[in-house]
C-alpha cells in the first residue's frame, strides 16, 4: 500500500477504498461575475489552482479511483435556500439574482457549471449540494458506502469553507481524510494556512495534508 510522507505523519493510501472528492470548482467561485466576486473577492487567486487540480484529477483517473465532483447551488425555485443564506452579505446582488453567468449559484445556470478544464467525465459522480458541507442533505454517505470507500482525498475551494466543512463531516463519519495542500485555495491566504494547520494539529484531528506531487506519485505507485 502506498505510504505518503504527509503531515502530521505518514498516511497509508489503499488504492482500493480511496476516492477523490473535488469540491465546488465552479465558474461561480472561479470566474468574474459569479458568487465569489459578488462577495468582493479576487477570483484569480482561486482559478490559479486549476492546473494543479487537473494533475490530481488525471492521476486519480489513471489509478481508477472513484471521483466525486461537488457543486454548491440551489434549485431554480430556491426552495432549498435558507433565507438567511440569501440575505447574508448585505450587498445589492445576492444568490438567485441575474449576473453575467446567469442566476447566481442556481443549478442549470452557466455559473453553476464546473470550469471546463475540470469537467466531469461519464462515470464520475456529480453531487449537487445546497450547503457548505457535502454530506448535508445529500446522498454522499450512501454513495461512498456503496463504493466501499474508507479514504478520501480532498481538493477544491474554498479551503476554509466547503472543503473544511466537508472534511470535518467526513472525519466524524470515520473516513481517513487527506487534503491536497496546493490543490485547494481560499480567497484569504491566512484562512487557508489556518485550515491546513487546524486539520493536522493535535495528531491530525481532522486528517492529513500532503502536496499534489506526493499524492500523484502515490497514485502512480511510486515510493514517496
Ligand atoms: C463558499 C465554498 N465559500 N465552496 N463556498 O461560500 O467554499
């Protein structure tokens, strides 16, 4: 079994039983005119990791790992959007309003799509979620149980919101979680660093972190 020299200590990666989960690499978070920019963020910080996430995705595909892509967004009638979420931010434009990529954070709109470079392939799971955590009000747990998954590799955005929330949910459900340090990003560098530190503090209280190169090498069966 490949062993990754992860932090805070070695992570054993069983190729049978592992899956890659790519969180919310959507146009709404990565491109101008979407949800991320609406909240006042510089989206270029997030789009910069697309090639690294692609490397990880390709390595997981080559190793035949199950792949799950998540998308944060809401039904067009917004019946799954808590009013508190819609009101949050206090800006002129909010979730459900029309933007340059269609209605913001609404399923079926251009902004809700995963960026083309990371487009899901047939056979890969696309999981729509209305919350920050990917287990909240979804069938993710059921899907992972059916696939006999015990180990989850995490990538995507944003590190401290949807990635960390999902990782904590998974950790509480008994999954062994590994976060790809350079295949995740935050609009706030300090929040990203704090999340990496929190995850691996106290002997890996939420899980492990490693670089994409380390994970790619492990997936290719190269000693790391
Ligand atoms: C946020 C996410 N940041 N995907 N969503 O609202 O992290």
